[in-house]
C-alpha cells in the first residue's frame, strides 16, 4: 500500500494525480468535441431556387440537393441583404450588413479586420476548411486549410490559391475538382477528435455557364418552358428600363450563347461588350479532347442556327437565346447536383449525418428569363430570395418546410449558436436554431433590410434599398429607388 505521507511516495502520488487529471481533462474534451455538431456549408454561385426540384420541377430535377430537404427543412422565404456575390459572402462570414462589414460591392476589398464566424469556431476548437469560390481578392482568415479560385475562377482546368501549395493549376472541370478536394480533405485531413466546419463553395452556375463535357450533348438538345414574363414590357418598373440584364439585347452571342466568333462574323451579328474575348478566354482553356467534346455537342446547334437565322424575327432570336441560356445554365447545375450527391454519400457512409448540420444555399438568387432577364441585383423575388435547405440528423423534422423570413445574415449566429460559441453583440442576424428545431415561441422577426450598391457597373442596375415587412396579411416589400417608394412584390 502506498503511504502518501512519506516523503518518497509524495511525488509518486502527485505524478499519478497529474496523469489522472490530464486523462480526465482530455477525455472530457474529446467527449465534448465529439458531441459538438459538424458544419457542412454548401453554396453555389447564382443558383436560382427555380432550378432546384425541391422548389419547382419545371426546369430540372436535382435529386441530390433535394435529399437535404427530404432529411430536413426547406425554406421558402430565405433572402439576401445585397444580391451580389462578394458582398453576400462577406455578410455570411461576418453576420453583418454590407454597410457594417464594408464589402458593399464586388470591387472594394474585404476588410480582413472583420471578425468572421470561421475564426471564432477555429478558436473554439473546430477544424476549418474552405474549397472553391470566395471572390474576396484576399485569402480567408480562420481556416486550417483552403484551396480557393482566384477571383471568379474558370470552369475548365482552373487555377487555385492554396494555403499549403501556393498557386496551382488543376486539369478537369471545376465542379468535379472542388468536390475532389473536399472529399480528399474529409478522407485524409479531417481530425476525428475534433468537430469540423467545412465550406464547399461552387463556382457553377455562374456566367458564362460552361457545363461538364459529359452533359453537353444531352443538355444542348433540351427544350425548356418559357416563363410567363419573358417578354415583359417593364411597365411600372422605371429602373428596369435602363438595366442591362435582358436576355435579348444584353447577352453576348459568343461569350454567353456560345456562337463561334467566326459564325458571328459570317452572320453579321453585332458584338455585345467584349463578347468575343469572353468566348476565347473560356473556350480557349479547353484542351484538345475537351474541345473535341465541346465541338461535337455545339457544332450541330450552331449549324441549325446558321440555317434558321436569315428568317428569324427578334422574338425568335429572344426565344432561341432563352433556350441556349437555360441549356447551359441548367447543364452546369446537373454537375453541382451530382457532386453534392458524392459529398452526401460520403457523409452517410461515414456515419456523419446525425451530428452534421448540412446547409445548401446560393450567394443570391437569379433571373431565369423572368422579366426577360438574366443576372440578379434587383430586389424582385427571383434575386432577393435565395434557395435554402438544411438538414441536421434528428434535430430537424424530416421533410419540413418553413416560410419564415430568414436572411444570409443569420448563418454566422446560427453556426456559433449550435457550436455553443458566444455570438458577438455586434452581429446583426439571428440564430435560426428555434426555427430549425420547431421552437417557434423563441423566434420573432418583423422585417428584413436590403441594400444594393454596385452602380455604375456592369448591368447598370441603379442603387436601391428595400425592406420586407411581415404584416398580418402577409409580407410586403417596399423598395426605395431614387427616393421613390414603391411596392416590389
Ligand atoms: C461577371 C459577369 C456579370 C456578373 C458579375 C457579378 N460578367 O462580371 O454578368 O453580374 O460577374 O457576378 S462576365 O461576362 O464576366 O461573366 S457575381 O456573382 O460574381 O456577383
Ligand atoms: Ca453570385
């Protein structure tokens, strides 16, 4: 028997005690970490909710993205604070409106003095990683690993800025590559004794809508239903008259509709902006086999167009451009859906579904021909609203739907809340935890605020701000445009 009072044994007891405390502390830490939920934040770029079958079956089936809604919750009133790429990402990371985090448009640099939720999660013991499009002009803080596209990135054989390997170029198709990187990290780098927060961020379906080779033949032959407002006169929408987002008139023949520049010259088609340069910049990146597949799919389309062109009216051309737009845009989404499926399969196969909150969203919505438009920016429904699907094991009722007004401003606080990390007092959103868990007595929101700043700029959308207010009779959206107040829904 060890006598703790003897001088010799005192040190033995003391050492044993230290070992015991250490083991106990480590064990508690591992147990706590194991319990804290993992976060998988999946975001695509410019993915309209109209192009997700969980919302609408008209245009495309997205069985894998839909899996998230089947296991969890589909939000029908998720919106953004500023419908453009980098500002949306800044709002998501900081939990602050554009005027507070400083990233009001795509041009200004992101102020890295901002505190972001990944930094806070990392400090709290989360392993953090980001793969794909960030669009900030600087690297993200608070990540143990990242591989990001420079600026907008490219669809084929893209370059990446990486945390550990410097700048690299990877052969292949961007959506597949971002997924390979994500799966690689999950398989080889994820530390099993820590919770993780993974940002898996697609470039697709951003302009100029270049799909994977494997989908080109099928998608270039598809026909899609036209939206009722494809030929909108924009009556009562004063800013719409000067905006340059019209499918017929502002889309490039080469860069967008993929009409070969030589065919443009042959037909006498007028170049829109730097249309031909955009075509060459994207298509010129394809290697020989990739280009052969591209030609095999697009040449028959262009041959047919050449034949029809002499007899086509403006209306015929608009209809043709709408079909070309949908074929390419939706073709890129097909790969996003397949690849989301690969990540979900991995999480399922590795028993990670129960303790992982999975979010699918877009940096904003997008016009798919509504009002005759493409692009976003305006606070009308299709770009103000964004898709949002969230699953989280048994914490969220499978197959549930919420029409509560939520914003991309809410993600930061939601993630901090579920990770048990203190939410900074200057964050401006709300944790969605009560909504996700059906605890609605703890949820209250009367209105959300919107502000679009990027003007003068591409697409010429005037600056405007808006508020959507919840009234007993439903939601009303007020839009302030050049000091004129209008109702925008
Ligand atoms: C590019 C696109 C625009 C798009 C902006 C912003 N033109 O400039 O159509 O509105 O990005 O998009 S392109 O000819 O270069 O494709 S965002 O999603 O990054 O905000
Ligand atoms: Ca975008």
